[in-house]
């Protein structure tokens, strides 16, 4: 500002005396005033910078250099910059995307049941002892994994029953690991000890060509 005032003072001091005081024409005074106004505007624009955000119809506003970050622009509420385009579309797409991701996460990570289904008896061995009868049955079952993640089967307990009477029990801590959406076949052996005198004598009876014993595994 001091530089601008100094320049104006120098410009004013450098003017020659008016010819009116010496009998000159009045047009000379108008030309001097116009030249002084243009010089003053040129000096002002040299000391200031045009802000790109301040435009209003045909008028241009000026701000001091170095103070652009401290000034605030006032715009009307009807300005289009306050109303972004496609706002509702963006919000709807965001909500739909979040719902889709949530449904997919629940679908893939929701725990499903692991099904054990018996297949058949692979083999059976019968041993006769003085105290009773020892039977070893090898059973095969399928482990079906309906989940989208691998599962580990633990603590398999199987009982052999004969009309409600427990003949034998087997417990397996670490069974098998089943891959996602797959079926794995697992075989195990369950020992059965017949200590009941009636069942033992029935199995040892030589007059019967075939000995039938009903055993239910569960």
C-alpha cells in the first residue's frame, strides 16, 4: 500500500501546470484526469491479484496477494455447486452395495450342519473265549460337510446296542478333517464283549448252523 501511494504521489507531482491557468483549453484538463485515473488503476492492479472465485456478472472483485486462503466466498443458496448431481443415485448404490456384501457374508459364513451317515459294515471278526464272545465290527460312515469352510470332527462316540443293552462303546477324539462342500468316508472299529451267559451260550451253540445277533450302532 505504501508503494502504491508513493507511486501515485510521484505521478501527481510529475504533472505539468494546467494550461487553464495560462489561458489553455479545458479539454487538456479532462485528458489529464483520464490519464491519472488509468495510471491509478494500473498501479492498483499491479499490487493486487484477481481471485478466481469472485465473479459477479460484469464486475470483477480483487483481493490482496497472499490473503486468498483467509477470504470466504458468499454464494446464493440456489447455486448449482450446492446441489451435487446424482446424489440420490450414489446413496442408493452405496446402500445396495452394503446390503449385497452383507448378504454374501452371511450366506458364505453362516454355519451349517455336518451330517454323519452310516454306509455299511465293512467286516466283523468273532473270537470265542472261556468267559464269553469277543466281536470286532468295522463300520464305515460318511461325513458330509455343507459349509463353505473346512471343518474338523472331534469326539466321535459310537455304542453297540442289542435291544437296549449296551454291548460295546468306542470313543475317538480326533476323527478327520473335511474340506468345504465335500464328503469324506471314515472307517472305525468297535469292540463288542458278550459276557451275558445267555448270549454267550447262544453264540457258542453248535446245533445252530447260523447264529444271528442283532446289533444296533448309534
